[in-house]
C-alpha cells in the first residue's frame, strides 16, 4: 500500500514538472512573438505594400 502511495505522489510530481516545462516553452514563444516578430511585421508589411504600389505604378 505504501508503494502505491509513493508511486502516485511521484506521478503527480512528474505531471507538475511537465506542465512547468510546457509553460516555460509557451513563455519563450510568446516572448519571441512580442519582442521580435510583431515589430518586424508592423514595419515589414507597410514597406512591402509601398514597394508593391511603387512597382505597380511604375509599370503603367
């Protein structure tokens, strides 16, 4: 009976570690999206549209 209790407690402890690792991974991805990708998209999309319009009007 004691072995079963120890096994269950260890199993629960491993689940908490997996959730912690999952949250750490989520935090890294979220930080990347906020700090790197979002500012890049905010600057790249308008530049792309302006360049597209310049090329489109220069071909006419």
